[in-house]
């Protein structure tokens, strides 16, 4: 089994204000883990720059133009209290899109069994026409829609285990019967969406909110009892993972208290579904994870699982 790792050096040039949790050191931490001997078999590459026509598969053209206009050449442009752009942000964002698309191409063409796209900023809070929660464009959603348009995928699934609900992905696919969105997340917590009753217009949104301190057993039960059965029933032909690792017990932004091994477990469970319905095809894109040690441990467990170890 081959696993593709796409990195994004431009991510280091997306700067955030001092003390901001979504910082370039996150990419350095991931790079340190991926340099370990156990990952020597990875196929590696750099994320290319995406194009705006692909972004427009999921985001409003006026919003795309507005964001491009806001992108600064000096200093910092603040979209809200959490979300800001520096002169390096636009390239980082567009390479995040390009990385998700390139990984999808490689998986769909059978060049690799699965892929992990290690880029920042994250994307799952970006709605059709709104930036928020550190996010600008929704890379996971774009990858799913791109696979449908280019490769004729009839049913795609986006599975999100970030500790925050992916309101952007839910917004994009709310009325779409061809994409299933599944999420575990701590609730109450930012952004305030993701109640179990939010099911989409075609019953293809599956939210499994968890309470503070619930931990790994309840996280695993949410997948075993709700998400995995719904996924199997839907039978996706491609699974996109919104791989956020901020549910780790060390993370400063939440208190769900998962261990790194929980992320390895859920990755293997999703691989089982992909093997059964999608020819094993999985594209994973990095979302959150703000404690550097927790991020290193969790990404390691996730990627080693993707590699089949």
C-alpha cells in the first residue's frame, strides 16, 4: 500500500497575530514527525497551486473575488477576531486547495492508495460565502466536489473528526443528496452548529456531538453506533477526511480528551469502509490541532494507519 504525503512550504508564510493558536509552528511539528524513519516509505510531494474555477465548485464567486481583494501585500488584514490574512496567506490558501485536488487526482488515478495533505490554514469552517474560524476555502469539500465533477463519483463522503463542527462543509452540502457529511465534535463549542437534529435536506448530514470530557470511549461509540453504519449504508465511492486533531487531551481549545491512538483507530475504521465501498480511496486533509506535541503524536497515528501499519 502506498500513501502520498503532500506538504505545503507556503503554509509557513501564512502568518497570524502573536499568540494565535493557528501558527506556522504547526507545520514544523508535522514535518518533524513525518521525518521519522517509520514514514520513510511515504511518497512525497509539494502541493501545487489550485485554481479559482475549482474553488468556485464550492464557494460563491463574489466571495472569492472579495477575499482576493482583501489579501494584503503588507501588514495584516482582519476578517474577524479569529481570522486574519498576511501577505503570504493567499498562496498558502491556494496551495491548500491545490494539494487537496492533487491528492484526489493521485488517488482517483490509482497512483496511490490514499493521501494525507499537510497544509494550513484549515478549511472546514469556510462557508459558501464566508470566512471564519481560521478558515478561508473548504479544502475537503472542494476535493469531494472536484472528484464528482472530474471522475464522475456518484457518492462522496466527508468525515470530520476535528473537535469543532465543520459548519462550512455542512453549509456547502446541506441540500446535496450526493455527498454525506459526518462529524464528531465537542458541543457546546465554537461555532455552535452541529446538533444531532441537523440532518440536511436529504438526511445526508450525520452529526454526533460529544460533551466535554467524553473521551475516547464515547468518541469510538459515536462512530461505531452512528457514523459508520450511516456511511456503510450510503456506500461512498470516495472518502475525504477532515483530519483535525484538536480533540487531543493536550489541546488548548477544547476538552474532549482523546488520545493519539483514538485517531489511529478511527482512521482504520474509515479505511475499512473505504475498502468495502470505495476501492480503498481516501484523501485526508489537515484541519485543526493546536498543541504541538499532541499534533505530532496524532498525525503520526493517523498517517501510520493510512500506510497500513
